[in-house]
């Protein structure tokens, strides 16, 4: 019960920080709005009909923008803000462990990221009959988790909110642009298969073109492997910076 109370306390602090920071909250809204606007523009250009390629592009763009931009920056900026205002060190003196801080920090951003993924799916115009919801949910959950953990790494490495953007932008470019441009280059397409955003992109394209999506062993290995690696990196950095009290 005591551990649960500490976890909820961290989660509540993070929720207050996120909802009171307009920069953080703009990201998810912007992602949904961009997909919706592009859908209208493409619809006007093609007499209201969206081709499988357009639906794939809309879904791919929305999902990758969400997990890269929103997931990274919601978590990373919040942690960097705590460091900038010197509240993170004060929080650590309350005997909060690394795991409690980790789970509490990603709880609400993770939920928001998953919900935005489903919102993008609906807005993109992909017929829901083509989508295997449990499969989409599973991949979306894993991608969102990885995104939030990478965001924590960004926050731990950043000195303030401005540097969080500088640290997070190169990661966003790699994880977002490689899957988006994977269809233009065989080399990029192969590299994309080893990124969690690449797995998400492949799923988006399959649903949009009626090909159906079957998660492959490599996809599972990529999602689980990158999640484990990102968690370990965060915990190492967390302890290296002297935040662990155990």
C-alpha cells in the first residue's frame, strides 16, 4: 500500500505538471489536428475518396508523430522542468525509488499516447473492418511504452526544458523519419524493421492496403528488446545521477 501511495503521488504530480504546461499539451492536439487537416486536403484533391496509399500515409504520419513527438516530449519535458525548478531532487528525498518514479512518470503520458493512437486510427479513414483491434492495441501499447521510457531518458539527460528539445529532436528525427521514408529506399525499409516505430509503420501500411497484419517474431523481438534496453538505460542514468535512494 505504501509503495502504491508513492506511485500515485508521483503520477499526480506529473499529471498536474503536464496539464499546466501548454507546450506539452499542444503536442497531442497538434498531432490529431494535423491528421484531420491532411485528410480534408487529400479528400478535396481526390473528390472525397481516400486511396489506400493516402490512408496509409495519414495513419503512419499520425502514429509516428504521436509516439515520437508526444511520447518523447511529454515525459522528457516534464522531467526537465522538474530539474530546472529543482523539484526533482526534493522529490527524491521522500524515499521514492527508481521504479516508483519510473512508473509514476509514464502512467498518464502512456495512457494519453495510446488514446491518441486510436484517435489517429479513426481519423485516418482506414476501415475498421480491416483492423484487428487486439493486434493494433498490443503494438500500440508497446510502442507507447518505449516512447515514454525514451522520453524519460531525454529528461534525465537534459538540464532544462530547452535542452530537452535539443536532446529529443535527433531521436525524434531518427525514429520518425526512417519509417516515413522507408517506402522510398530499400535500405531505409530494412533499417526501419529494426525500430519500434518501423513495426508501427508496417502495421499501418498493412491495414490501409487490406493486406492484413500479422506480427512476426522479429517485430516481437524488436518491441520487447527496445523496451528492455530503454528501461535499463534509464535506470542506469537514474542511479548515475544520484537519484536512487535504495
